[in-house]
C-alpha cells in the first residue's frame, strides 16, 4: 500500500470516530468520500483525482442523504404533565403585568408565574384566562373571553 491508500484509510477511520462521538451527522459523508478516494488510490490514479473523488462523493452523499437521515434522528416531542395545562381556563391570583415581570396563577395547589401573550396587556386578579403555552416555568395566557367589540 502506498502513502495515499493509508492516508484515505486514516481519513475514513477518523471521520467514523468523529461521527460515532457526535451522532450529529457531521462527518459520515467523509467516510464515503474517503472510500471513493481509497478506491481511486488503489487503482493508481493521481492524488489530484483522489481528492476530487473525495470531495465529489462526500458532497454527493451529503446532498442525497442528509435530509433523509436527519429526519429519522430527530427527537420526538414527549408530552409532559405540564402539556395538559394548555387550553385550560384558570383565574388570575396576582396581577399579570409583563412590563413589571409579575403575575401569578393558581392551578390546584400550585402557583405558576404567568405572562400575557399580548404586550402591554394587564390582567387583574379574578380575571379568567386561557393558557396558551408554557415557556420555561411561565404560563403564557390570554383573556378567556374577549371584551365585546373585539375581534376573535
């Protein structure tokens, strides 16, 4: 084996090790490119042709397979107990004011920080609100019933 054959084997092994260490699809393509370059090396092609084969095959494999493989590797959203809160109507315990970064809702025996979806909207204690989403440990809410005259 000549220098370039060994070089391409090392490239493939390093790319495989990096891929196994990251599992983020960052170097899998270079394994395929290294294999193509190794074949060209074993067939006696010049280093320039080997590098071209490496680059083209790596790029081709990247373009053909990345989106397909990435779709399989994406984590699925796992529903939590907190997700069950979305859509519930609850009563404001302490004034919700985004500018003052304050607001508390009671859900059963638990208190949650709350903010309004609409900037500048202040909701007083006793107001019925609908939970729209959860951002960190804060519930994002809107008034449960819009005032008459407002569009839905």
